[in-house]
């Protein structure tokens, strides 16, 4: 079962309302995405913790409905 890019973005923004989120479907199949998430809430956190926050926002869909997500996180300049 595929997942729409808009659904991924909505889930992330629900958990991180200040985030700027871009999601790209890498293969056109609804299973392989790349996402960039920029949030002030990441400031001072190690990259691993930033990624954990995004994965938590996806409500357990990683590895199931969402097969692969290439993730980049950052804080605003």
C-alpha cells in the first residue's frame, strides 16, 4: 500500500508544527521518498535524535506503509 507525499508532510507537520518540510517521491511508486525537515526544535540535538523525532511523527508507518525514506534534518539558519 503506497503513501502519498502529502500524507507524509502532514504527519511530520502535525508533530513539528514549525517545520519546513519537503517530500519527494524518488521512484514514482509511493514507497520510496526523500524528505528534508527544517525545524527550530532540532537545535542542539544530535542528528540521530532529530531523525528519531521525524520517525516518531510517522506513527509507525516506516517499514510498513512507507518502505523507504531518505531523511535530511536541519535547523533554520
